[in-house]
C-alpha cells in the first residue's frame, strides 16, 4: 500500500470537504434553528454558480470577485422567499413533525420552480469555464490550483461566519435562539426577523459555495439536489444545530468519499455518502459533535 498516495487522496478529500462544510453550515442554520427542512437548498448553490458563470464569461469578472455579487444577491432573495413562503408557516402552532413535513412540501415546490426557471434562463446545456486549472505542487503533492483556492476561500468565509456568530450581537441572538428558543423569546428576541436572517444567510452561503463549485465543475440546472443530500449527510454527521460539527463533518465526509472512490469507483460516491449516513443514524443518531447528545449509558430525554 502506497502511504504517500493515500495521503494525497485524503488531502484531495479535505479540499472538497471544505466546500461540503460551507454548504452544510448554511443548511444547519436553517434546519437547526427553524426545523425548516429545505430540500431546495442546493438550488441556491446552482443559482450562485450560474451567476458567477455569467459574470465571468460575459463580463470578464473574476470568479472570486463575483462572490461579492452572488452571495448578497441570493441572501436578499432568500430573505424574500422566507417572508413569502415560510414566515406564515412558522407562526402557526404546529408540532415539530408537522413543521418539518410542511416545510418539506413547500421546499419541494420551490425546488421545481427554481430548476425550471434555470432551464428557461440558461437551458439544459452544460456550461462551464476554465479558471486556475493548472497544477499546484505542495510538499511533493500535486493538486489543481482552483481546488486549493476554493478551499481557502471556503475556509475564510467559514471563519467570517464564526466571527459573526461569536462576536456580534446578531450572532449571539442566533446562538441563543438555537440553544434555548423559549428563553430567547422571553428575553424579547424578534424571532421572525432572526429566522429571516438565518434563512437568507444559509442560502447566501450556498450561493457562495456555488460560485466556488463553478470554478471546478460544469453547471446544469440539476446539480443542486446531490449537494442538498450531501449537506444533509454532513449536518447529521456533525450534529443538528452544531456549526462546528458541520465544519468537521464536511471535512470528514470529503476524506471518506475521496478514499472510498479511490478504492472502488467514482460512480459510488453517493453510495458512500448514504453509507456514512446510515452508520451515523444507527450508531450515533445525535451526530458526532452535538453537545446536546446524551453520553454513553445516559438515557435520552427526548
């Protein structure tokens, strides 16, 4: 067994894991805070990718600079979608199961609307561009430069999110609402406003991920759903409501997928993701890094 080759493969998995973590953090903000199961999350990644494609190909804007457009535009659109589709649903007194089921149905409709809108705007033809596709030598290993740059940008955006959540009043409010919804309401937190902020922030992060993905892969109107599934796997792997768990879960899944594909076949990538999901649900359903998970031998209070 070639240890150096395995390390190279694992390092390549870490690069993809950074993108997994970024899109999963956005989904975790929505699902962990509001229990809104947004299966259209990956469609916002698709929209971010197409916005970057148009800005780069037609206007000559650097793909990295286009993030400053795709992220804020989709963030604003996400807040509008939340106000239109989800705010009324969240105001109704429903059980968690009813809320998840209803949000699932709404987001399925949103998924088809966004897919068909993308078909009308950009057609079903595969689109893509080349950017920083030359090899980069790092400590004897060779990686595509665009993947290294995408990982670096994803890490920087994730770090900025942590600064927002830990160092700002709005971020503290978000964390308080995730940890103790009843207490946060009693302290006067404007819940609908925070929900709208988190939904917009989540889809904005997905759009930024889409801008980075467009540097690496070709685009179609149907690329979103596989990334939604990957984000769900990462959220469950890391722990519902744990932003740090999503970060670590994304890196872990990226490495596992990379090693699994190396030893099997590229077509089995999604099979590996589903296998990881099944194992986590059986062995540790609260996730690997969820601070609220019961300790071994401790009975669940759910």
